[in-house]
């Protein structure tokens, strides 16, 4: 009886290490994200996340090299290389989306529904303590014009309701959005306007953004203006405009539900 010897092709080392590196990148990225969310948001705190994405890119390149090596030598490991390639693409998707936003949206970190007379942020002790003494600076007229071109749908909310009712709706909309309302002042007094100061956090990285809402009476009802400003960075990746749009939709829903 003759035994038949079967020689198997060796496993591609590039495929093996690309899979290991991809899963290692996932673990590092998760740890970096958790650490960032638990700590105080800062630009320095983003360094571990950026470093984790460096490993992801390396895993992607190594998987591509593995495919090429397997094609040339016939080594085994296609499944491992494919797993590393797909996992790397999934991990890179949020970063690619952020790069897309960075390159297609203007350099803005402060958006207002009133570009001519934006609502001013409160300088009360409560508001300043919440912002750690920071007051978002006013943007130049040129940058406000850029905002108008980039976000033409970010406009004041005009209601055929008294300012008192509009104020209650605006405050409830802010709470429904999950914002932390710092203080509020009902319409009246010398200016006749009401205001609401709030703080919001982004969903994933938990960045802190400051919000001020102004409610003014009109002859035929009331007008709500909202301004949202990011604390970190000079580019908000469209977050402030999206936040204002969500607030406007919430106000509309609350008005319809009356």
C-alpha cells in the first residue's frame, strides 16, 4: 500500500500579521475612544485615537500586500487577508467620513440663525462656570457670509405664537434634544427678549458645544434665534448646523402637537 504525500502551500505571513494587526487596531481604537469619553475633551486627547488609526492603515496596507503575495506565490491565507481588509475598511469609514466633511464644508465652528445680529452668549457666573470662563468670540462679517452660503437652510424660526409660548416651546425642545440647560430668562424686561443658555455633547467623542437661544416678540407672533459654537477646534464638521436643524424640527413638532 502506497501512501500519497500531500504538500500544502504555506500560509502567507503577511496575511497572518494583517489579521492580527487589524484586530489589535480595533482593540487600541476602542480603548482610546473609551479613555477619551471618560476624560476631559481636549485636542491632546485625540492623539491616541489618531495613533490607533495609524495601525488601521498599516493593517489595510499589509492585507493588500498579502493579496499580492498570495497571487504570486499561491500561498494560503486569502480568508485572513480578506478579514483584515474588511475590518480595516469598517474602522476607516468614520475617519473617511470626517475627511469628506473637512474638505467639503467651510472652516466654521460657530453657526447662528441670525448672521447679522447673532445671539450673544451669557456672561453670568453660572454660564461662565459651565464654560470654564470661556465666551465664544463673535465671527467676522465675512465668515458669517460664508455660513450663509454653506448653510442656507439655517434661518430664524418664526412662529405665529406669543413670545411666552414660543419660549416654553424652545426650552422644551432644548431639553428634548438632551441638552443641559444652564439658565433661562423669560421674555420681557428692557429688551423684551427671552434667552436660554445650554450645553450639548456630541454623540461619539462627547465634545462640549455651547448654545444660546433668543426669543423675541414680533407684531405677528415671535422669532426664535439659536447660535451653536464648538469649544474645540476651528472646524465643526457640520455639527453645529446639524444641531440647529434638529432643534428647528423639534420646535416644529412641538408646535404641531399643541
